[in-house]
């Protein structure tokens, strides 16, 4: 068979196309789904999850693509997210640990009232204690990529709240069983619901207020739904814990170099970044509420005493509950405080 110049060039072109197609197929070896409950434009998806996903895609040189599914687009409800990661409904999820009350009890040490002053320090302690106490026990069925807390938790209500007595009789949404316990001690009626349900519940007066940090108030339009906000000087009234979790088999099935890409973008430093970023978004959201003319109460000085007094029994109850589960709750509190002090020192 005689190969003419034209047929040779055609063969070269076909080979180039084949190599190009194979290169494209090789360039994107893995597509991971990332599922979470907030709108895409909210702070956590925009400032944390998208940054993480973009960094992973870039570090993998296009071999990993992260498809992002906000607002529960893959189905289910926020409390189901952890099981979605375990069962492989989604490859990766971001969720509030407290959406499944009591399932991951050791994480609740970071939800104790008046324990946090610095979200970065607490997120650092959370990751270190996760690796030591939780990785192979409470979280053994999932591969955790990051652990963090939000900035200071506070109260947003239809009426002004400046003392625990002002909470008496109010229906208040709480984000975890620890927060609900605190609300109950104040005489409020705790109402459990995921964050996305808050605006409708407020607009229909199903609840009189909610506990959330400043940063998410704008996405939920809280300053338009209530006129009063109560914040606390010094240590936070409460915090909630979060995890970015991946299906174990999906992670184990990645090539070693792509596992390294995931590892390099996860862990301690990512957790600190995430906690700090959430806390950093508090300021602009607070300013927006102030610009809206809302009433912001800052509890400080001796006025904090009554709130601290109520919180003591919440901590004592939690320690006793942990003891009944064979977990040394006081030791966890002491360890968390020591790690936070070391970070800030």
C-alpha cells in the first residue's frame, strides 16, 4: 500500500485527535459531588466550600472536578446529609453536626456556652481532638476533611432580649441539643429546625426568634424578619460544630496522587481557615442589620452574670450525660480549653 502525502497527513491528524481526546479524558479522571443546605450565594458556600473545591481542582490540574449542589439539590433534608456521605448519595457533604443530636457526642464540647472567644483557636482544637478522640470512633464511617465552628452565636428576636428572664415563654429555634438545653434553662421553648427553615418559621410566627451567628443573617434575611439582636461581650453564648465529610470508599478509590491533593487541601489548616472565614463574615452582616435600623443589644460587664449562671447547669448536665456514655466530659472541656489557650498564646 502506497501512502501519499495527503493520506499521511490525514493519519497524523487522526492520531492527533485521538491523543487529544485521550488527553481530555485523562485530564478529568474524577468528578465529585459536594452537597450542602445553603444557597450558593451564602457565605459558607461562597467563601469556604467554593474556595476548597477550586483549590482541589487547580491542584489536581483538572483531573478532579467538584460539582457543587447547594440548597439540598440532590434531595433529602439537612439532617440526612451525614448519612448521604456515608451511603454514597453524595461524595462530599458539608453539614451541622448537631442536626443529628447525640450521634457525635464528643463534638458537643465545642458547643458549651461561654467557651469560645476565637473561632480559629476553637476550630484548631476541634481538628486536633477529632484526630485524637473521634476519627476512629464516632466518625469511623466517614472520611472527615475539615472540622470547624462559626463565630459567636447570638439571639435574634421579635422583642428585645437583654436578660435570660426576657427569654421566658419565647419560641426560639436552636441549632443543636446543647443550644436547646440552654434555651430551656432560660424558660424559652426550644424549636429544632435546620437553618433553611428559619425565614418561613419567623414570617409565619411559628417561632419568635432564632439562634444563629451574624454571618448567615443576610442570606436568610433575618434583619427584615426580626428587629432585635442580642450579642455578648467576650466569650460566645454558644457555637455550633461543622464537618466537611467524604464517603470513605470514594476517597479510598482515588489514585494516591489525587488522595494527596485532597489531603493537602484538608485537615488542620483548612479547618482554621474555615472557622476564621465564618467569623470574619460576622462584621459585614452586623453592619447591615445596624444600617437597617435594627436594635442591637450587647450584653456586657455585670449584665453577663445572669447568663453565665444559667449556663453552668447546662455544662454540668452535659458532663453528667457524657459520663453516663463512658466519656469523660470534663476532661474534654479541659483539653479543649488548653488547646485553645495554646493556639492564642
